[in-house]
């Protein structure tokens, strides 16, 4: 019998994970009520079977994966937990979202009180593509067996310790480096542009920080269309960090910056800031 | 006749620049009233000639370099400007400090009103060492001739445009990348440590971000003893960046973080955070 996994939602990551599981012999089901047209289309393309209700989804599943923007994670857990409790208490709930350890341990506690299995997971890497995945799923929690079984279905699931929160802490630490640095770099590219020193700035980076410059120019153009999704993640990292030492404030700032970049991106090339970023990338790549 | 340059103060950068000029045939003079014992010792070691008053210093000098912590920059300009005006209006005042363009253009305006020459400079690189310097002095302002002459005395002075503020904007943009990223990395190393995921964090960085990890491990250990000096610079970068977009807030946070790291550093190995940072470096270098 095929292994059946339930996934909500069908964003790029959710649909990518679904397609990966399906091409490795699993069946993936989802509920699409209230989801966007884009999510519906992604579910179809990935051959995900749509079921009408949460109860039917949970009855048929062996594991449930929550793959959502961070701000939606707790709400979905509250929606699905009573369904699992009533319909099928053996289903393991896996929260794969980029949330602070504080956020996920609060979620885990509600499952634990009811004796329901819960796994904290952190995804590092891009959405899997057909035929390939370089993406790691770190997991922590009391019983990881059900989730680790997905290693036989094309996922790279790696066990950390038994405490929910560890996987999320790892995800936060890592994303703080990569997405935090992109927020900084965006700030400095725009600051240099506003003060008309972009060329000298680029030359100085080429000379003394060629590695960082290469990283920035390869990552930043892909950030712009994703900035709106990173706002909530920066807020979670802000929560993750000790609030009285300034670190937390750095990521509160990064959240605001990504919000502003997302607004710029809506304007497209009408935005002088998007234009400045594009020019910076083009100049370094020798396109201008 | 020897070229005579006045420099205040005799921190590591000021004394390093002095020694560089001296070994290339210039004479360097300074005033040491109110400076620390360490500054006095550095001036002696560099063979800087000490003069008793600001007036004598300016009378004997052809150029004056201000090389100080950013918070002291405006105060020194206000102290030296009337001396230049009275004693020798031909002396060019060069502000080499890591301050925001807003800070330096306010300084420049006061000189300009009196018709006194003023150069905005930004230093990128470490203090010069005997026999060698990789450090760049970017300069902007109406008349750069006097400062550019120091290219004949072992400095690498590079002209930007005619507006004071440009050199500082470049310095801010660059330091935002390098020192901003070190603040982020410090935050994440400490966050990972607090949540007991350091080993998994290191492994993930080794796999997917080897370049950034190498950079972090080479830069961060040198940051710790300098953190106290970077607080003011982060505040200036915060001022430099557009305040309503979060970037400014990121650097206000970085300033607080460096303040906290400086306090940790006072405690030395009694500080659990310094211990955590040291362990992270040692683990990556294979020392443990």
C-alpha cells in the first residue's frame, strides 16, 4: 500500500516537497479550501490529490506536514490538532515552518498535553525540483520515526535532539546568516546609490571583499521577488534572539526592510530602488 | 624641507598612519593633552613629535588629519577650526573618521563659511604596519591637492568627487557590509549556542555556506577586542541609512550588540558568551 502524506499548503515549497514525495512513490493529499488560484494550480501540476475536508485528509494520512508562511503556522496547528485528536491520533504533525523555538514549543505543548505526536522541523534549501533535491529537513522531537521514514521517499530528513525547538533554532540561526546578510547588503547597495558612490563601492568590494561581493550578486536578485515572504521569518528571528542585546532589533529592522522591498517590487522598474539594485547587479556582471 | 603633517589622535590607526608617513620622509606632529597613556606610548614608538599647543601644531603643519572614534570627530573639528582660522588658514583639515555623510557635511559647512579648506576622507583597511600598508584613503571635497600629496609619503589616497560626504558614504557602505555582517554572525553564533544547536549549525554552514563560514571564522575573533570602538560607527551607519525602511534600525541594533560584546570582553573568559564565541572558532579550526 502506498504511503499517504498530507501537506498544507501548496506554496512553492509545499508543492515542491509534494512533487518530490510523489515521484518517490508516496501519495500526497491536501485540502485547498480558501487557498489561492496559484496554490490550486501548483497542487494540480504536482499531482496532489485534493480532499474536501480536514477530517478526510487526516483519516487517510500517516503524517501531516505544515509548510506555510511563518505567521500562519500556529493557526494551522490549532485547526488541525482537534481533527487529529478526533479522527486519527496516530498521525504525526510535522511543523516545517520558519518559526522561533518559542513559537514551535508553544505549539508542541498543546499536542503533548493531548498525547499526540509532534515534530519540529526546519527546512534549509530551495523547494525541490523534479528529479532533484538538495534540501535538508532537520527534525527534533520525542518521536521522529514517522518523519524519518520520509527518507525512503526522496526527502533528506536529519535527526537532531528530542526537544522541539532545536530544529527551529537551527533554521533561525542559518536564515539569520543568509537572509540577514541579504538585508544588510540591500541596505548598503541602496545607501551607496543614494549617495552616488556605487562605482567606488563596487571597486572597493571587488578588491578587498571579492567573496562577499560574489555571494551578494548571486543571491540578491533572487531575493527581490521573495522579500514579501521573508518578513514573517525575520520577525521570528527577532523573537528567537535575546532581546536586550540589539540582535533582536537588527532583525526587526530586517523585517521592515523586506516589507519595503516587497512594496518596491510591486512597482517594478517604476521603483528607483529596484532600478538601483538591478543596476548594481548588472554592473558587477559586466552587463553594462 | 620636510613635509609636516599634524595628526590627532594617536589611536592604533592614527599612530599607524603617522609611522607610515614618517618612514616615507614626512614629519608628524601631535598634541597629546588629555590623551591616554596608551596614546602617549604609541606616539613615542612612532617617533611622532609632540608639541604643547594646538596653535603651535597648526603653525608648523601643512595638513591636519583627524583620526578618532566617530563620536569625537565633530568636537575636534570645532576645537581646531578657530586655531586654523587664526594661526594658518592654508592648513587643510582632513576628517578621516567613520562618520555619516550628514555628520561630515555639517562639519565641512563650518569650514566653508570661513573659506578654509576641508577634505572628507574615509579609511578602508587596517592600521598600516611598519614597511607595509594595504589601507585606502578615499577623499572627497573641493580641493584635494594637499591631501593627495600624501601619495608621495606612503599613503594610498584616492580621489572621489568634489562633494564632502562622498568619501564618508563609501566608508559607511563598506563598513555596513563588513562590520554589519560580523554583528549578524555574532548574533547567530550566540543564538545557536543558547539553543544547543552549534554543531548542527556549523555542519550546515560547512556544507552550504563554506565561503561565508570561512569569512566569519577569520574575522570574528579579531572583532571581539575592537567591539567597543565599533559602537559609534554603527550609530553613524544608522544615521546614514534611510530611517523609515528598517535599515537604520538594523544598525542601531548592531551598535547595541557591539556595546554588549565589549562588556562581555571586559569579563573575558568569565563571560559565557565570549566562551561560546571562542568555542565556535576553535571547533571550526579543528582545535577541539
